[in-house]
C-alpha cells in the first residue's frame, strides 16, 4: 500500500487538493480503490472532503463520511475520528437534519472532553449553536456560541500562534453573524471592541500567513457595516464599508462578494449588481454552480437587487432561473439516489475481483457466479429505478412559482416545529416541564411580564394547535377561548403575539386565513374567488386587498395561472 510522501496517493497531498481540484481527487481515489493503494477509511474520508469542500454536495459528502465512520479503523486515531464526527455533524446541518446533527455534536463533545481536545470541543459547540438557531432555541444557541468563544480565547491567549487566534476569530465571527441574522444588532455591536482586539492580536503573530489579516479585516468591517446600516447609523456604516473596500482582499475575485449585503441594504442596487455579475462570472468559470449555495448567495441577492430597482422583468427572469436550478438539483438528487445502489454493487464487485486474485480455482468459479448474480440484480434494480425516475419527472414537469414555494416552505416549517417541540420535550426534564405550565393565579398579575423560553414553548404549542385544528376558520374563536384552553396569563397574551409573530392576534388569524385561501386556489383553481373567500372566512374585499398587498398580484391572476397548469381537483 503506497504511503510515501512523494507519492501522488499520499493522504495529505490529496487532502490539499479537495478544495481546488475535487474531480481530480475523485478520479485518483477510484484508481487507489481499484489497486488497493489506500485504506478504505482514507478513501471514504477523502471522498467526503472532495464533495464537501470542492463540490458543495453535502448529501454525497455525508454518505462517504458515514461509510468511513462505520469502519473499525476509524477508532484507531482519536484525532482523526474527532474530525470525522465534526464532518458528519456539519453535513447533517447542511442537509437540514438538525436532530441528527445535534446527536453527533453531543457525541463529539463527549469524545473531545475525554481526549482533552478543547479546540475540537469548541467547534462542536459552534455547530450545535447553529442547529439550535434553526430549531428556534436562540438563547440556548447563543450560550453554546459563548462557550466556544471563551474556549478559543483561552487557547489563543496561551499561544503565540496565528492558528489559535484565527480559531478565536472564527468563533467570534459565527456569534456576531448569528446575532446579525437574528436582528440582535445591539449585542453584535457590543462585541465590536472584542473583535477589534482579536484582530490586533492576530496581526501581531509572527507566523501569520500573508493576506490573512487583510482578509479578516475586510470581512469584519463589511459585516459590521451591514449591522450598523440595519441599526440606522449610516455614518458609521459608510465609514466601515469604505475601510473594508480599501483592503486588497475586497478587490479580489474571492473577496468582492463581501460588499453585496451592505450595498443591497443601502439600496445601492446598481453597485451590488456590478459585483454580483462579476462574482457569478468568476464562479461559473472556476467552480460548479449547480448547487444550493449558488442560489442562496448569488441568485437571491441578484433577485433582491432587481426588485429594489423595480426592474420586475429582470427579477422575474432571475426567479425563473432559481426555479429551474432547483428543479435541476432535485432531478440530480433523484438520479443519484437511483444509481446509489448500483454503485454499491459496483463496489462489492471490485472487492470480489480482489478476492478472486488470491482465491483458489475451485472457489473462483463460485465467486464469478456470485458476481454475475449481483450484477444482474444491480442492472434489474437500476432499470426499475430509472423507470421510476421517469414517472417522477413526468409528474414534476409543472413549474413551481414563488407563492407555491412559500406555501410549501410554511408546511415544512410546521412539520419541523412539531419535531422541534417533540425533541425539546424529550430533552427537558420533568421539573422543567412542570415549570413550563404557568399557574392559573399568575394570569391575574398586573405586572409587565418578562418573556422566557417557557413562554416561547407555550406560544409554539398554542400556534401548533391553531394551525393543526384550523381554529382560525372558527369565526367564534376569541382571545378568551385561547386564554382558557392554554392557561395563558391575560397580560402576556398580546405580548406573545407581538414578540413572536410580529403582529397582533387578529392580524395573525387573518394571515392564517389568507394562507388557507392561497392553498385552496392551488388545490381547487376552478373554484370562484367568492367561494374561496367564503371557505376561508374572509370577506371578498379583505381577501382581495390582503392578497394583493402581500404578493403584489391579484388573486384572480394567481388562480388563473394555477388553472392553466391543468391541476386536477382531487
């Protein structure tokens, strides 16, 4: 087995290639597997890195990470196992499987504590915090971010290496970005002096790679320019943006993208489009653009810019590109699923070929027959899966539009929140569950309440029941009904909706009815608008005005588009 550092199949050399030359890495690993030049563990781990770092294909990366994790050799080196568990937790997070990501974060934290690897422990806390944010457990998430920053700061202050200070800056950056994404701008701004001091310490390290400090400064100033802009301090925001733009990194192909969020927030749409166009051209020339990251970080910014300029024709073109790319990704995912089993059979066949080289003549015939059986099974299964994919493609030729996607996202969010509620109930102890049930006598308190995580849990349960039981269609539903059923203090009811829904109880119910009407138009486009409004417990005028205000189009236009698709009332 080739392990020499001068060999092209050396693990460290291939790992360095996973970011910039992922396709070449995959080809090398195929050859290494066929010729038994590397261990199965290294092959699967490096395949995971190629798909993660170079191709942003997190589903494939997760598959190979789990293959490596299942091998006994994964337990031979604790540090390598830690890095592998970090990858698995990250892949599950990128795939939106937050429950499994949290599970592997817990395993990783325990392993890191047993081995005394504080830096790896901090990284797991960062990933855990990201998951908890998606699960709407903000306070718990920021507690994990704070733990990570404290650990990395402690490590950095005991070291003169740039690596430790850069790890500290990464943890700080994740916490600041999370504050910004959740519109907690004051808390992000409060961390500005800490961030500046960390940057200063990084710049003082003798071994800091050239350009790293410039890149961190550019990114930090750009992030805070956006934060101050959202906060309304345009003078401070403009100053920070100019400082970021003056760095060398901000004028490189890799760094121009950090300008875009601030420019859009400042309504400098033409400048934003200039950098978006340059970044798209660079990505198209140097990397794979058929992925969700390209949609999230390029096309959606482009859509926001055109909408801000009120160039709706161009915005519609970008929206169509997003939809087409999403369809392509979904089709690509289905094809990969269909061929996955065939690849597994192919791997088994390769293993059997290796066994045949050392087996006796008597066993060789048996193995050949077994290989043929497996091959026939793989072909039969592949044909069946391809036929199944063809049926799916025929059923999914209808173009999904923006409102349809929004309704789908809301449905998925409802399911995810239901899972989050179940998961949180499992994690919390009986004592905490008891504390989540406010005493009835508190309902008469006249003090201004301070909302807690328990209030959030109570609110989520109430919203779940309103949605699940369609209480919003009950015209006799009143605030008193909900106060009585969910034991909510009177003085907290309005505050719960204002804090967590961003509107009043009445406005929330109207929004639910509007969503219900939209779903009816999707399901029954042949119905009249009057029937849809009546079924949704809305007046014709309220239905018309609220729909047009929210979506920028008449409900009749939307219904006609759905009708033209040829949807059948089931």
